[in-house]
C-alpha cells in the first residue's frame, strides 16, 4: 500500500515518484527551528542591551570630557556636591544622570580641578564613580 501524499507517474515506468516533503517532516523541522530560536533569542537581546548601555556610557564620558570647553563658554563652572546642574549642561542620553561627589570647579580658562562624579542610569542599581583629573578633566573610572 502506498502512502505518498502526491503521486506523479513517471513517463517510462508508470509508477508514482515522490516529490517534496511530507507535512509531518516540514512540521518537525519548524519545531526544531523554533526551539533553537527560543534558546538563542534571549541571549541575543541581552547582548544587544549591553552594547547599547556601553555605547551610552562612552557618550557620557565624552560629554564629561567636554566640560573645559563648556566652562570657557560659560566663564567657569562651580557646582556643589550632589548638584543636578551637570545634567542640564551636558547632552546626556535618556535615563542617565551625573552629579558631583565633591565640589566641581572648572576655571574660565578650562583648567579643571580634580573631582569625582557619580554616574547613574535608570533601571540599573547602584552607580559608577568617575574621577575628573587635572588639568584637562580627563575621565578615569575608579
């Protein structure tokens, strides 16, 4: 008894020849592929999210290194510890906050006095401490 789904008679032998895959074979392959995607997709999403956060953190560091230029334009910067004024001075990515841990003083000439800032991101517990080094506000991660 033949179990072929489709049968196409061959011109010479007049017997049926199978063509293609059965529905069951196609379904088994789809189930295997969907299981592989279900295992891999969450890892890919976490990798993508960590790349985005890393890029945003690098952007914040670049913005902090622009502080001497901003100080020259504003004729100096003096901020007390905990001030949120840095968020307004810098063009930070959404959800990021920077506040000085010590008094932040940058002279009108752009000379930076050593200080530390706190870098926070919404949705992440804790914060990262960054040091601003003399004389050019170079950023150093502690």
